[in-house]
């Protein structure tokens, strides 16, 4: 009975846990590669592949146990969810925030500039006539704060957010608006 419990419950739970860990590491590794952190990505790749080979070897030894297959799939799904959640929590990198509004946007622009955000304002033509387009390059951590500011000034403003792989330089004065987190785990790791 003890052996059945071990093979039917404990090993599948360990497979779920290991797959959750290895897929989370893999997701984080891909995100870091896209941001230019090759050295950290290589280290994470080692641990990802090590965990994967341990899990797969357990499944290969016990090909008759279908619980292991289900555990493998569940671990993969959970790992994907955890990995994406980690990406959101870390908020690594820069984004471009593009705001399109039919209003002049002068008050919003002045407010953002007075709070040390770098803003570029351009005139444009939209479907219903002239529009103002504001461009901001921000750290991903700042997006929620700036979007709240935009909604406060113009609740109907249209905006898009895109990841930026690299910038020539980023305006370095810290915004006066208090951010939720100043934690940057990769602050001291150079991109290579």
C-alpha cells in the first residue's frame, strides 16, 4: 500500500512541482534573452534542462503510469502561468507608451513633464480629424502609474504599450510620482 501511495501520489506531485519550476525558469529565460541578458539566461537554461531531464527520466522508467503523464501536463500548465506572473512581477525593461487624444493634451503633457517624465508630443490626423500623439519611453514598472495619470486627465484617451528592446538612452531623472516598487533584480547585471 505504501508503495502504491508513493507511485500514485508522491511522484506525480513531485513531477508537477518540478515541471512548474522548470517551465517557469524557461519562461523567465526567454524573457531575459529578449531583453539582452545572455549570461543569466545561460545559467537559467542549465537549471531548466537539468530539471527537465530528471522529470523525463522518471516518466521513461514508469511508462505504464498514466498519472505521470497527467502530472507532466499539469506541471507544464502551472509553470507557464507562474512564469508569466513572474514576468509581470519583475517588470524588466522599457516600453513605449503612445497616447492618442483629440484633446490638446497640453495639461497632461505639462503634468507629466513637471513630474520628470520625458514626453514627445506630435500632431496627427485621425479618423475623425486632428489628434495629438504623446510618446513616452518608460520603465515597465512605471506603466500603471502613468496610465492612471492619463485616465485622470482624459478617461477616453486611446493608448498603446509596446516593449522596447533597447534605447539609445533613457531619461534618468526619477519621476516624482511614487512607484509601487523600486526593486530591480537585474540592475547590476550587464547585458552582453
